[in-house]
C-alpha cells in the first residue's frame, strides 16, 4: 500500500466531512460560537496527538539517547515547532491552541469547559476519568475518546495516520467565506478566528501536511500490516470527525 492508496481508501469518508450539511447551516455569529465550542476539542486533541507522536519518535527523557531515525525525528520536530510556537497576528509566539482560545474569547464563545479540562489535567487527573465524569456532549466525548485510544496504542504509524489524514484541511472554502462575511457584520468579533483559519490552511494544510505524509511513509515502510492499520485508523478518524460535526448540527437544531 502507499499514501495514494490510503487517500483513495478514505476518499468517500473525507468527502462526507467536507460536504457535511453543517456548513450550510452556520449562518449567524451564534452559530459560529457553537461551532467553536465543539471544534476547540479537535484543536486541543490535535496537539495531544502531536505530542504523543513526539514522545514515540524522539527522546524526551534525560539522559538523552538517540531514538528512531533522524528523518522521522526531523519531521515530527518540525511540525511541533510550527504548531506549538507559531505566531499570532502581531508576531508574538503562541501555540495554535492558545490562538484558538483567544479567538473564542473575542467571538464571545464559551471556553469554560475546555479550560476546566485543562485545569483538571494540570491537577493530575487522567483523561479517562475526566471524560467519564464530564458533562460534555456525547459527540465530543466520542471524538476525544477515539483520539486518546489511538495515543494509548503506542503505535507511531497509527498515530501518524490519524494525525495526517484525519486532521488535514477539512474545512471548505465556503466556511471561511461565511466567517469573513460575518466579520463585516460584527467587526472586532471574528478577525482572530479568521487569522487562525487562514493560518491553519497555510501551514497545516500545506507544509505540515506534506511533512506528515512523509512521516507516515517512513513509519509504514514496507510493512503491509502497518499500511492496512494506517488506512483503517485514518478512516475511523474521519468517521469521528463526521460525528463531531453532526453533534454541532444537532445542537444547532435543538437551539
């Protein structure tokens, strides 16, 4: 199997996410706030998946010893640098997650639940216990549960496949155009979110996507079983992203 074959295998799943009916229903500032209150978990667990990969592919202990190949170390460290310490609109260093939190605050979206999770983790609680007691929507719990199950496998090729094919650019141009239109109607509410989306498309959807595909190729190598597992987990990751989007749509219908 190859990268191209994985892309062909997951093509229909990816299409379902990109063409999800949710996008056409996001018409107001309140709709975008609801979207952000769900999507922030995808931004956060993306960072967790990234750090899980870094732990698998590099040495993060002291004393240091060489781990894996220099090629995969380079690929993951390059992505970590961009995701964990990018720049905001003013050129100040920040992670993409911290940038997203700022966008939520500016838009008036409720960041309380994700901040509570971060506080619980800092206090030493496990993600499993947090999800078990959390009042989060089921779509969010399922999405996060899948990601942390993937990390718990300790299999770098599976983690890399989910990172690469379940997290590449899945937000269509129509959504960015809608947000820009709302920004004109509600000045000072969405410009940070627009910057995040544009930065995401520029960095994650282009440069980092290419690096991530190289990483999957390196990790699967000539092992047919690894390629098959990579394809299956990539498919599952898109299934759970679709479920997350459906959760947002259902909440919007209820509201």
